[in-house]
C-alpha cells in the first residue's frame, strides 16, 4: 500500500474512532477515539502511517497554549514552585534505581536498553539516545509508547475518581471570538518557534520553540488568549493518532516482552507518582490536581491536554514537566557513562 493510501486509511480510522467516542459521550473523544481506533487497527495488522510533519505541526499548538499561559502572574509565582521543583531530581533518581534493575534483571534487557527504558524523558529523545548508545531502538520505542498510552488512559480516571475533577473545563474560546491579530501572532509563534528551535538544535523544538516565542508575546502583552478550541481539538486528534500508530507492525514476541514490560513499568511509575504526589500535597506545595499532573510521567503534549481539560494551573504543571525532561535529557547520557557496567 502506498504511503498516501496508508495515511488516508489512518485518517479514516481515526475519524471513525473520534465520531464514535463523541456519539457515546466518552471523555476526550478527539484524543481517546483516534488513539483507541488506531491502536486496534495497528494490532489487527493494518498498515497505518503517521501524518509526518502535520503531526509535528499540531504539537506546536500545544506549545503556543503553554506559552500563552505564562503570564506575569505565573512568573511571580515561580519562587513558590521552587520546593516542589527541587523534588524532581530525587524523583528521577528513584525511578532510575527501581526501573533500571527492573528492565535488566526481571525483563531481560541489556543494560543500555534498560537504562533508557527506565528514564522518564521524551519518547523520541530516549529512543535516539538509547540507539546511539547501542540499545534496542524498537524496544525503547514500544516501551515508551506504552508508558505514554497507560498514563494517558489511567490519568483521566485518577483525576475524575481520585481527585474529583470533571475534565470539562473549556479548552479554549472559539476561533470566531478571538482577535485576528492575536491568532496571527500565534501562527508566527508556532512557525518561528518550531523551525527556529530546530535550527539551533533545541530538544522538543515543536513544543518548546513555540512555547518560548508565545511566552514572550504573552509577557509583553501582545497576546492574551490561548489558541482557539478548534486548534486544541486538532492537536488532541493528532496525538491520539500518534500513540496508536506507534504499535504498527508489533509482533507477538514484542507484545510479550516489550509491551508487557512497558505496561508493568507504567504501573510501577504510577505508584511512584502517587507517592511523590502525596508528599507534595501533604507538604502543601501544590493543590491535589496540580500535584498529580505535575509529576505524572507522561509526555509534555499529553499532560498539556489533560491539564487544560482539568482546568489545572497550566504554568505550574508545565514548569515541572519541563524540569523533568531537561534533567533527564541533560543527565541521563552522562550518568549512563559513569554508572553503566562495562559488560553491557
């Protein structure tokens, strides 16, 4: 099947999933519908294909949404976040101490693959670092995709049943009500931040670049709104497709080892995240919903979506996730060189 036909089938399946979830009144239909439909189709051996640059472009919407939420009020609260942010290196260290032996001793992966499988960083970054260090790139991709899938799936349930969140907070204003100049500036922030970030080698350029540029616009009073609701729905749709398509071509052997290992570790991470959330809430460093979302080990894009629909303090949540990803990307390769056994 040609790439064009495969992508057309992917869009059709994702759209059917979104429509079905919308009709039955399921939560986050534009995220869970495409994700569930594409996941089932991938497991059924359909030759789905991701949407390439369109998917990357959709992530810029979330970067702009985060940047637009960084206001002078948020900046003034940064010192108050210092105590909870300081817990992140300890949290990552605990994950490594438990996760690396889990993947190596119990799941049977080599040390390099085990190391980067345990690191709660960005999916693409951990796969690239692991491959460059000699690890199993396919295993890393499936393990981290499974981590994100589990977090995105159980996260809303925890928010609703554990913290009483409703997940019906407005995701944004309709495009028809937003000033045209502000929407034009959002497009500029998305494109300049994304492509400019790529040129300077910024990690996570599709999110961080637009976030930085839109934050500058927000702090200087040029924009006062998040991207329109329609754009946020498109971003959810693309994220759902991306997660589901990640399982295309998975074999039974990979399901038994890689995917099941990822599922088991995701639940270990859930326990650790629950523990650190309890500490943060007990010490009154954050409200329960923000505390949970700030330390949930999902991707930046997925946690941005959950924060928006939960009505959480987006600035607080994203500061913690950016810190986590920064610490992992900066320290994981260095720590691997120092701590990795010679007989990898």
